[in-house]
């Protein structure tokens, strides 16, 4: 098969969508398929190959809603059609309902090609936590966003929901054809460092957070929660990996909270090197309430970490409260602090949940996800080629 992925964000940016595309593409290429990506220009132009993935970049906006590494692609229909004529994709798979996504959807309809889209971002809640917060408070704005969402996704042959919670929400909003396929995690890349787990003698208990430092990820809530935890566990540390438009504000917040010695901002870490940071930690924690699934949760589970998250969206699907982690009330930093403290106090609970994370993550191995994707593509291609 010739598979085309469509996304306004791609390497060198690092986020959940990019990770999903790269991991899926790498496995599909191993299985003998050809993979191309349409995306925006950031610092790179033209075509470039990443581990066999052919990347085609198009002109884009300078910046989109304060995300320095995100560009909204401005499609050049003539140029795209020319490239598409050379690629001859058998299936097109979009990750965003953007202008680029619409242009490729139109091409698919005109050429009788199956068009798949993943619902990667809960757009109404994303706006609520973005710099567009003021206009997004209106109920009308939320309905307009859902109207636009339905307009795009109901024209797809199939919509992929990363979790059951997302599938139910999409159904409630009138999006019809959906199937659940987890983003998955590469369990050969992210795996438990057994030596570390057995011989964990460091004096400091380490809480790890990995993710974009932006409005919607609620890292400020996590910092406030940790300020209460640090009073009970002064030898503990909160390590924060990632970058984003809120980094300076978060650094200032930790200074204000008196956490300069306890909280370390490690910046961006190459994806291939993340595993050692997960393995060096005792607990993974996130306050984000808008995850459609949360690849970082899966990576942490694959490395044998107990998970602290909030009882909403994808986190609530991945974390079985009391089994492989604990769930706190969304946006409630006091409750989040209580859950973090409870787990830090109880080493036996940590060990039990660590083992259970390793058991639970087997359901989300990326090989299983790619197999489901592959079967979905083949089914849709067959349906489109069937005589009418």
C-alpha cells in the first residue's frame, strides 16, 4: 500500500501526533508499505526522508495561537495535486481538520480514495485552555467548533478515536463512523529497567512529568500540587521534560512557590532518550484533562511507572484507579497533591502499581495498533475498489 499521512505538525517538532505518525509509519514500512507525509514548513523546505518516510512540506503561517513550533499549512492545490499524482496513494489519513486536511479530503473524494482521520485533539476543550480562552467561554463558540468538527469528520470514510471515552463523545456530538485504535506505544523502545526497579536506592523520590508546556496541559496545577507535596517530602524532586509557550511562566511560578531546588526543568529530550528518564523516576504525574489518550502515559506505563492523572478523558481510560495508578479530580491541585503524597508514602503500593502498569500496557503495544490500522486501510481500499 501507498499511505499518505496529513498533519500540520511533524518532525522536528515533538508531540503526540508526531510520535504516533512516526511510530506507525516505521512499523508500516517494515511491513512493506510506502509512507509519505504532507506537512508544514518550519525550518525545513521541500522533501526530506525520515527513516524511509517521504516528507513533503508546504508553505505555512508564521505562528498559530502562540505555539512557536506549530504552523498552519496553506495548501497549494496545484503543487499538491502534482505530488499526489506521483505518489498515487491508496489511502489518505489525516490527523487534523485543517485547510491541509480539507484539501486532501477533496482530492480523495474526487479520485475515489478512502480517507481516514484520527480525532487527536479535543478542540472545544483545547480552545478553553489556549490563548483564545476569552472567546471560547461562549457556548456558541463551542457549538461552532463542534459544527466544524462534524462537517469534516462526517465526510471521512472512518474516524479513529484513540480511546473509548473519545468514541463516546464523538457519538454524542453526532460523528457517525468511528473505531477505537490506540495510539499505542513501542514496548521495545520503552521498557522497564529492571535493574533500576530492583536496586532503587536513591534517597530522593522522583516525580516525572513529560509534555508540552502550554496552557491546556495544566502544568501549573501540577506545580501547585507539588508545592504541597514538597512540604511533606522535602527530599523529593519534580522533573519536568518539555518545552512550550508557558515555560517562563512556570519557572516563575516554581520560584514563587519556593520550589527552585525541588523542581528541575530539563527542556526537550530526544524521544529515543526518554526511556532512561522514565526508568529513573518513581511516579509519573500529569494534571492534563484534555488528553484524547496520552502517549506519555503509555510510555510511562511501559517503563513500569505508577501513574497519577485526572479523572477525565484519556487519562481515565488508561489509569485504573487503585490498580496502576490514582485519579484525582480535574483542576483540583489539592486532590492531586493528596494522591501524589499517598503514593510517595506507600512503597508497597508503588511496587504493586508498577507491576500492574507493565501488565496493563501490553494491551496498548504499537504492533497491535498498527495491525488494526493496516486491516482498516485494506478493508476501506477493498470497499472503494468494489464495482458499484
